[in-house]
């Protein structure tokens, strides 16, 4: 019999394996892909944002009002300070950026992952790649492997199979159908932290790739001040990603091109004499609106009002007509997954004693900026620590 089995080699699975090993359990980790941590490595290609260094209250609030108590507990046990200490404990020095985001000095994931795997192997981790979980019967787990079908019968199991985005890196969500067939409540996957589809008119073509800076996007009660890029497919970037939960619910999207100026201030500037200048030059001169910002304005509001107050109103609230979010496999992450109704407060499945779940396969949502990765670490650790106490040999 296998002692402790971890299925999935991403951050949550590795953290669960570490907790089990440190508790003295014998751990076997299996991963469907040819190597460990593929999505983790991809996340680090543009700078590995590990967490957000801020007070715990605002940090927790960033996950939304509907955050489940078990998620809150896991994040309290392994929040920003713990992420920093853990990273540096692996010999990876860190720095905090101007916005509070924590990065390893190396600015990529590969040195951290190498150090992490070395520590886990030193603790006795047994690992297998190209092992794909396909089925289970009680505590018997069936895998497809390069050597054929294999069955493992562990004392305790931690699933960390990921969500349903970036299928080529391992998170394909195919496990959800099997879970649901066994009566485990699984919420449908939905894209999160993803771009927006906009069917542009031809005049926008020359602005593809242009950034929109110093703006604010409004959807529901959410306001985002991040940068957005105009792409051939629509709007992309950190400014639009946090709005996904509201846009999924059908909230209108409005763009404030000048969030640091009041409506009255914008109207006053527009009321200045423009002489023989064109409206475009007038907007550039009195409001410093970039060509891309002006193009967005004209794309969604035409004709533009002549009255300064009416024009100011649309500049402060451009109605963005769109065709929804980009496809799920393009999303940085997904909402949906195993419902917390199916889990106890240790992240163990109520109907499968000894079987725990962690990471993106749980039904939660998080913005980018380190929150997503921190919660994967935290839930992996939470599940691993509780799994370590279950049915000790």
C-alpha cells in the first residue's frame, strides 16, 4: 500500500507533498505532464509574482466578499509574510516592488522550482511523470502511464489537479466530469483573469498594440486602475482582468479616460476656446488624450457631443460594447471547481474520507498580483498538513 499520494505537480501539489514529508509521511507524487510545475514555470517567464506584501485585511479583501471560511483560514496560516519567508528559506532572495508585489530576485520560477524539488527529494519524495489519473474506486486510483495501466492504493490522497485553463500545461479540467459522476458537487468552470473580446471597426486597426494608461475601468462595484492594451482580439492586460467576475455576471463596462480629473474639471477644460483646431487636436491639447484614447472614445461614442459637459460625461464613462470574455483556455486562471459544500474544513471530501483537494481545482476566484499563487500555496499546505494527520501508519 502507498502511504501518501499527491496527484498533480503544480504549486498546490508540491506544497501538499512538502507538508506530508515534513510530518514524516512517505509521499508519492504523480504528474500527467513530462515535467513538474509547467504552469508555475510559465507564470514566471514575465517575472514570478509570488504574493502581495500588504496588511492581511486588505490582502484578504482582494479575494472578494464571498471567500469561503476555509480559504480564509488557509490564507491566514500561509499569507504574504509566510510566502516571503518560505521563498527565502529555499535560498531565493526576494524584493518588493513599488506596488507591494513580491518577486524573487531572479525574476523567474526555475531557480525556485529547482531548489524546491531538491529539498523535496532530499526529504524522500518519490515522483512519477507522464502518469495521468483516470479513475478511482474508493481509495484505489487508476493511472495511465508509459508502462501501461497502474493502480495505487494510498492511505491518504491529496488531489491538486488544477483548473481548466492552459490545458497544454496540464490544467485541462477533465477530472471534473469524473468527480461529478461520483456525486461530488463541482461548480462549472468559468474564465477568470482573461482578456475581453471586442469586434473592432476597421479604423481601430492602426491602434492594435497601443496601451491605454492612466485610465479606470468600472464593472459592477469593481474599479480597476491597471493598464489595458488594445489588441486585434479586444482588450487585454491587468486593467481588465480583475473585472472578470462582474463581466461574467453581465455587468456593464465603462471606461474613465481621465480618472484623476473630476467631471467638472474635464468640462472646464473642454470649454476653453479651440479656435481653428480640430476636435482631435483640442482633446490632445486640453486633456492630453493619446491617439489610442481618442480612438476608443470615437469607437464607442459617435457622433461626439458638441456640448463640453456632455462630452466630459462620455469621456468619464465610455460605454465599452464587447462580446464577452476570451475563451477559457486563454485565461490565466478559472473560477469554478470542487464546491466547498463537498469538503470539510480540512479540505477533505466529505464522501471520500482520506481524500483532500487543493489549489485551483477548488471553487474560488482570485485576481492576479500574487493572490492566485499565494492561495495555491496556502490551500496545498492546509490540505497537506491535515492529510498528514489522517490514518497514520
